[in-house]
C-alpha cells in the first residue's frame, strides 16, 4: 500500500508543534534526497507489510544511508501522530500494533505522546475572579504585578524547553562501525577489538552488530553497553532486521577505554535470552 501523502506545510498543527515549535524531531521537513517510493517502502517496513527480501533491502540501506535513516525517524513520528488521531486504516492499525510497537523505544514514544495529548486536551481554566483589592490598586501597581508574573512564567518555561530540546534533539551526523560477535567473554584472551579514535567528528557513533548465522527469528532485541568497570548502560535501538541490528551512542557519552556490547533476544512472550558472545571495541 502506498504511503499516505502528507503536506507538512498545510497539515493542521500537531501536538508536538504546539508544544515545542518547528525545530524538533517530530516536525522535521521531508528529506528531498529520499524518493516517494522510498518513503512508501519505509512506511510499509514499519507496518510489517514488506516481503522478507524487501525487508532485508530496507534494513541494509538503514545501516548505510543517513538520509534513508532520517526518513525512518520522520515516518515513525508520523505513524504515532496518525495512530493517536485515529487516522490509520484497520489494516494499518493491525500492522502498527504487531510490527511497529515490537520495538520498546517506540512503545515509550507512543506512551509519552499519549500523556502529552491528555494534558494538551484539558479544557482551559476559568478566568480568575478579580479581587476587590486588585480593582482598587493603581494602574502602575497592577502593571508591575503583571510584568512580574510574566517574568516568572518565562523564567520557568524557557529553561525547561531548552533542556527538553537539548536532551531530545536526535544526532544529525554519524561515525559508522560494524562489529562481529566474539564467543569469548574475556577481552584479554587475544581478542582484537575494533578501535575508535576521539574526537569522533560526528554527533554519534552508530554501530551495526551482525547477528550470528544461527540466530532464530525473534520479536526484537535489546543491547547493553558494558565498560571496563562492569557498568552496564542500555542503548537505544536504531534499527533491527534479520541479519543485523544497529545502536547509537552519542559522542558526548564516549570515553576512552574498552567496551563490550551484549545482545539479548526478546521472544514473542517478552522473555529475554542473552545471545552467547560479545561485540568488543576500544575508544582511544
């Protein structure tokens, strides 16, 4: 099924636009480098409507083409907005529930959007009643009080909005790395770890993890980053397919040292099973 054509300039104002303006990831402009056919393929990929061969082709391009990956993020946001607005067809809604929400981070995005939607849809509060003493004050005193209230509100909203944009702005440039799994658990046992040099000269490090040949079909994957001290950090899944999955690590979070990536398979029942082996790399 062809992707719905959406004119982002004429479409009614969305929840995210009303909250955070036109510069956030949910209001990205369409990527001119991606064709309409590619947009249709990405939408069908997210809804589980592609054949296995078509799915593998899309996943391969997601790991190697930045423009194609950015279009995936735009399509994810559009599908969430359409789901909340009730604009998906019955077939699209089934694909949304079964395929799109297989990724845990998309479930979080949908839950977050629902919470925001409930707050935005609340009726506006009734206008406050003016107290008698307020009517008796001079014009200058009332004007000064109004200005002070505006300054307090702006002082609260501007830092909060800046923090939100800083934390949620997706990386725009990537340094790409492909890793193969190593069955040994000891990094000192002659394992030649791939090296990454700082500064990265990119917003984030995108790592493609090739799956073992014997990997059985699963509902999804989860990845943990383990540093030299044994500290574990869950990573955001950028893409996942039959042959590889990819994760993104912001450049600001990379420090020099040795790292291991641990992969977990998630079954259709939600149970996790660690995959034997690790993906090693070193940051210098």
